[in-house]
């Protein structure tokens, strides 16, 4: 157990922890300077030089941030010792899972089944296929 603790106290993990705390502090300061209605949909992702990289949940929120970026930066720079010159907005891609799987048969397979029902002799399969195609 001791080697694992030493590993987590090493330089690499210390740098990750330091970066994480820095981004959390930026996140809290940034959220104080933006409108209330969009706070839950924004996350500070990174800081590169004088650029603040933000991730927005949708296009409309990203547009609102870009349109008000100058006022947000003025407020943010007044509260913060760092001076950011621009905000870069990334949009989080959401891939919703469809709730209902659609089971569709292709038109070509339906046509082939109709042709088959016309070609075969009288049998239970032929009567069943005729019933299916009369209903649809």
C-alpha cells in the first residue's frame, strides 16, 4: 500500500492535482461573471496563455458566450489577477441514444416477398404471405 501512496504523491500526479485545482478556481470565478441561465451548461476546460477555453453544452449557449465575451472578459479580468484576452468556445458533442429502435423492412425485400408469393404454388406459406400484404 505504501508504494501506491508514494506514486500518487509523485511529481506527475502533483502536477495533475495542481492543474485541476487551478481549473476549478477558474471555473468558480468564471461562473460568477456570466448570466444565471447559462451557468449550468458551461465548463472551463483549459487555459492556454491569454486564452480561456470553455466548453458549452449547445450551439445557442456558445453563441451567447461569444456575443458577450468582451463584457465577460472585462468582469473576469477585474476579479482575477490573470489577464485573458480572448475566450475560445468549444461545443460538447452529445450523442443521444435513441429510445426506440425502429424495425423497418426495406422496400426491395417487400417486393421480393410479393413476387415470391405470386410464384409459389398453393401452400400455407403462400396464404400467410397474401394475408401479410393485404393488411399493409
